[in-house]
C-alpha cells in the first residue's frame, strides 16, 4: 500500500512538472525514475504473490500432513482398543481352559483311584474264589451224592423244583416256599434220602 501511495505522489508530481513546462531533460529523468519504480513495484508484487503461493502450498501440505497424522492416530487408537478387547477375551478363555484342565485332572485322579480300588477288590475276590469255589463245589457234589437230587435252577422265584433219583424210580420235586414252612421243606427233602447203608464193593 505504501508503494502505491508513492506512485500516486510521483504521478501527481510529474503532472505538476509537466503543467509547469519544466525542462525536457528533467522530465526524461523523472519518467525514467517512474519507470524504474514501477518495475521494482511489479517485481515486488510478483515476489509477494510467489511467496504467498509458496506459503499457501506449504500450509496446505502441513494441513494435509496433520490430517493424515490424525487419521493414523485414530486408526492406531482403534486397533489398540481392538487388541485390548482381544487380549481380555483371550485371557478369559485361558482362565476357562485352565479351570477345565484342573477339573479334568481331578476327574482323572479320581478314576485312577477307582481303578486301583477295583483292582484291589478283584485281587481279593480272586483270592476268596481260590478257596471258596473249590470248597463250594465239593460241598455241592457231596450233597448231590447224598440226596440224589438234581435241582432245577431256572425255576420261578419261590419255587423249589428238581428230580430225586431214588433207588428204583426218579421222583419230581415241586414245592412252593411261599405256602410251605422251611422246616416242612427240609424234613421232606431229608425224607427222600435213602438211609440204607451199602458198603462199596
């Protein structure tokens, strides 16, 4: 603005000089100064415009960089939040897995203890059977030899069935324990036993 004021003042001054009909040499000198001043003014104006454009370009680049930085920061915050959520979920899943693993280990230990107990019981049963089964077989064989009765083990519950092989004929046995007393049943069965002693040849 100051340069334009100077230009106006010079123009007015030139007009006054021309109006006063000064010497031609002085007019040429003043006109030369005027042209130089105008050239410098135009150069300064062009420089100012160029510097303004460069400043605006730099400011635009800075603003774009700031926008990109903000976007990157926003994306980084979003990714960080997602990572935190995923970490919390993974931590919860890991806790559940560890709890389930402890439960399975406890169940496995209980199963091992049950297996050991069953093995001890099986060994005890085997030891008992080693003595009991031959003894029971011997007693059952002895009763059969004495009573000559062949029992029906597939009869209905509460029924006593079988065949008594007497000296001459076979006699069926059919007794109902619900209607007969145990003493009667015992006496009846013993009555079937042959009391005649015959020495073996």
